């Protein structure tokens, strides 16, 4: 129309998250496709914390909420898992008749529609005493599959540091030996011995005193010995010392 008329309005656009990411389990982790190993003492009381399943979801909002439950277990009466926390605890006191190895499969679901899930397999080993635990730990250490890249990096850093320290020690020893050798050469070439008779400023020679001592009633005469002459020997290092060596 003439004149043209117009109006404006504000539009709010809400973007809803699409549930397209599966939960990622960070702990415990499986080793090369095998079940994650967890050690449990035989004396564990009901409610004992065995391990905790930690997972996260890349989605946002309600789609990122996670729920945990045990999908399968070799003995469902032994363990329970927190629905929201992921904590696996003992449901009852362990009995001697229980098997020493339990296998659990924990399922992690998100809150999306449809729900996406991930699972982790956990092997729980029950030990009666510390000796068995040491044996199992040695078995894990000897298995090369348990070494991670972080351990390798630490070993390399420690080795480089040790080599650098050894090189510094060798350099310090070499410098010290070279300095000692130069000091010995300087001493042999510049050492001298100054005698009183070689300088006009030296001590004047004194005539030997010939005094006679008479001992009353004996008639014996004794002659006083001549005075001793000393020469002073100085080394190149004498300027650094307060001591004079008499010869």
C-alpha cells in the first residue's frame, strides 16, 4: 500500500539435544578385551565398596543422565550397584562356600529416547590373606599388557635424568683433576728456598758467642754452643698461609 506499513516480532528458537552419543565408561577399564580385575578381601563386611563405575555422556540435558544396573552376575546375591552413583558394594557377608571369582556385567544407560547403553565386564577376585594378593599382583606385573604408555614415558624420563647426572659428575671430576695437575706443575717450577745469606735484607750473621761458665767447687769449665742458623723455605702457596716452614 501507499504508504507501506510494517510490524516486527521476536522469535525464540529452542534447539533440543538429540540423543546420539553413547555413554563412555572411564573406570574400571577392560584390558585388551578382557574383564577388569578387582581385588576383594574375604573379610569384607556388607556394604563394602568394591569399585565404582565412572561414565560420562557427551549429550546434554536429560539425555546425559546415566543409570547403572547389573545386567548379569555369577551370584546376584553378593553384589549390588547404586542406580545413580555406579558404586558396586557387597550386599551380604562373604561366606567360605562362595566362589573366589565373580564376574559382573554392569550396564550403563542414558536417559534419552531411545536410550543408548554401554557395558563393562568386571571380574572380582576374593582373597583370604595378603599372600594371595601379592601373588596376584606379581602376575599382573609380569603381564606386559598392563603396562601403559604413561609407565613407558616415566621410565624414559628417569633414564635420561640418570644419564645426564652421570655426565655432569664425570665433567666435574675431569675439571678437578686438570686443576690439580696445573697446581702441581706451578709448584714444581716456581718453588724456591730463601736462605739468610742470599739477601742483604736477611738476618746478619752473628759471631758465635764463646762464653765460659764456671761451676764453683768443681773447677769445670763449659763453653756455650754456637747459635744455630736457620733458613726459611717458601712455596708459591705461602702467600695463602700464615705458617712459615723452618729448615
